[in-house]
C-alpha cells in the first residue's frame, strides 16, 4: 500500500495538484490587486474631473462678475449720469460682487489664476480712480455734443463758438511744456501780474526748454479773454447751456491736455489695462481647464 502511494506517478499527481491550487490562489490575489488599482485610478479620474468642473463654475462666475465690473467702470467714466451718488452706488455693488467671486477663485486656485483675478480687480479700481476726473470732462463734452443736435440756431452758434475758442486755446497751449501751462493759467487769473517779469523768473529757474515770452503771452492773453463775461464759455453758462463746472472742466482740459481734442479717446486708452487684465484671466483659466490645448499650442509653436 505504501509502495503504491509512493510511486512516481502519485508524487507527480500531488505536485501538479498543489501547483494548480497555488496558481489559483496567487492568481486570485493578483486579480484582486488589479481590480483595486483600477478602481483607485477610476476614482482619481472622477475626483479630478469633479475638481475641474468645480473650477469651471467658479471661473465662469468670476468672469461674469468681472465683466460687470468692467462695464460699470466704463459706464462711470464714459457716460456718467447727473446723479453721482447713484453712479458710485452702482459701481460699489459690482465691485463688491467681483471681490466676492475673487475670494472663491482664491480658494479654488491655482496660483496663476488667483493672481490673474487679483490683477484684474486691482486694475479695475486703479482705472476708475485715475479716470475719475476725466469722467466729469467726458460728461461735459457729451453735453456739448447733445447741444449741437437741436433745431435751436442760436444754441448751435453758441456751442460752435465755444469749440472755436477751445481750439485757439489748445493751439496756444501746445507751444508750452506741461509745467508752463499751469503757470500760464495761474498768471492769467491775476490780471495785475507783471507777465514778463514772472516769465523771466521762471525761465532763470529752468532755462532748458523754456518757451518764448511771446508763446507764454499768447496763451495767457487767451485765458484772460476767456474769463471775460462775454467769452463763449461764459456766454454758454449764462444762457443755461452749460454749468460753471462744465465750463471749468472744458477749459482746464483744453489747456492741460492740449494735444488731445477729445477726452473720450484719452479715457478709452486709460481703460486698456483693465481690459487686458480681464483677457489675461480668461487665458489663465483656460490653460487650467484645458491643459491639453496648451500643450498642443506649445508643440505647434
């Protein structure tokens, strides 16, 4: 009996059986590990996609609120209404909303998008602040345009005369450096000023680039005439077409920014940093949401 059990054929059968059992055992372990790894990979993929979807919503909401803020700044400086308090309240509302959206972007990240969103907010605030004075000038110029679109011939003649007066002042101001223009306005306000003596004093302080006395006298003379009650701007104020503040803004702009006839062009350029910052945010957000497109762009370039 023992001999039969110990035969080579029996030993081989036992070894074969044990091998099959071990193979089945370890194969099952390996298959289980593979299933776990596959499940983990799938879960990571789902988590990554969930994060991307969350960021897409956050970025889109910030872009929407940022666009509203940009429009609010543009409206304030390019088409300011008569109610300054209402304009400021509307601006504050869209600014607060954009700042709230920025806080959510900061939580989601990454740093590149967070910094782009912060830059836009900063530029929007800076653009409104830097263009606030020009906003009132734009409003005055908008009023001039509106006054021209009437059937009142006398009104049109008065406004045309205002434009001609401003053209003469701008032409004279262009002959002077910026700091001399301020001096000319100051001297014009005091009719008793010894203009030649003041010009000589100022020229001795800064001989380089000093304008001629004739150029200074030309601008001062125009500004002194401009303050006469019968001057075109004053006539427009007396007729009720412009306020005294409108007249002051138009006159100041004509002297200080003589190279630019229309303040709206200056303000439009002043808003470009804000628009550029918003475009930069959109590009950074797109790179985070669609990294494969950025890789393709890099390979193509």
